[in-house]
């Protein structure tokens, strides 16, 4: 069976490709199947947004579609930016400008607790869905460090580490990350469904 990965985010694609191949099933990207559409993420939760994307790509491709929605939830921001993580600070900002905006917001608070959350949803052509949620608890660093990863990785330190996500090896990040946890949970559910 072949699955379409609904994301165009190269960082997410890389992480998915590193973790999912152990299932022994094929994966293609939206680009591979000629789908180049913007899907409005109008949900108010990670689950709603992932489901919107997976349903749309499944309908367009006729293949099972895997989508994710993820974000950063910061204690001092009452769980924000949450589903608005990728637009935090305004339109057109770079990743660096977004995490600098976050650091500025937190500069007068000693509260640094945060977590990354990821929801993975797969929609099958028959309408069946499976989903998995992963979390990576940690804290926001005082200043950015590291050149790996993407997004907010340079300012996030996962529990159990003294380095930011951007300073971890790919294997370390996959073992600790919210997306890694969600993908491993998803892989278990998919194995059960497919009898793998």
C-alpha cells in the first residue's frame, strides 16, 4: 500500500522519512502525485487541522493520506502560540524572527516551561481514520543555540537534555521529539490495521 504525506514542509518530510520506512510500506509526497494546492487550516486544534489536510489530500489523490499538525505550547503564553505557531508574530516572518519574537515575549518572566505537540492523522479512501498524538515537554532557552532542525528548535530544550533541539543529532531528536512520538504511535496503529 502507498501513502501520501500531506506536508510540503521539508523538515517534517525528512523526519517522517527517517521514522516511517520501518513499516515496509511506500510513501510519496504531494509533489510526487502532482498535488499543488493550499489547504486552509481553519481548525482550532491540532487534530482538526491534521484531519482537514488528510481528508483533502486523500480526496485529491485517491490514496491514504498522512497529515500532521504540530506546534509549540508555552506555559507563560497560556498554551500559545499553539495552532498559530507557524504564524506567531505575524505574516512573512522567518523562523529566526519568530523565535526571537518568542524570546522577547518571555524576557520578563521566569516561567520557561513549554512543550511541542504533534497530532498525526491518516485518512483512508473508505473514510476510516487513525490518529496519534505525541508530546515533547521541555523549556524555552534563554538564547538560541544550534544550527540543526527547523522552526523553534534553536530555542527549545527537551526534558532530559541540556542542549537545544537544534543542537541534537538526528537520532537524538527523533527519539525525543513530539513528531517522533506521534509517528511511533501511528506506526503501531498502522501495523495493527495492516496486520504487519
